[in-house]
C-alpha cells in the first residue's frame, strides 16, 4: 500500500482538500462583503450628494423668495444665508 493512507477519512490529502475548499469559501465571502461595503459607500456618497444638492436648492429657493422685483430694480427683502 505505497502512497495510500491507512485511514482515508483522516488522511492528510483529504484534510488539505477540505482546507483548500474552506479557504475558497472564505475568500468568496470576503469578496462578497467587500462588494457590499463598496455598494454601501457608493450609496452613502450619492445620498450625501443628493442631500447637499437639495440643501443648495432650498437655499436658492429661500433667496429667490426673498427677492422682490419692482420695475427694473431688485430689492432684497429678507436675506437668509
């Protein structure tokens, strides 16, 4: 029995194969977690950008609403900064 293990269920080759499969599974899980983190970061950046744009739009609406046009003259009635 050259090259054969006496107990195949506890063989070194089987253990090495199982270890390799486990490492592959962990790598796949880590890659999935990195992808999810990347998506969350992108979504957070998009949300922040949308919030900033919304804040800017609100600021300009407030400014626009505070301007009264009288003939050719524009008068600032209530300036909010």
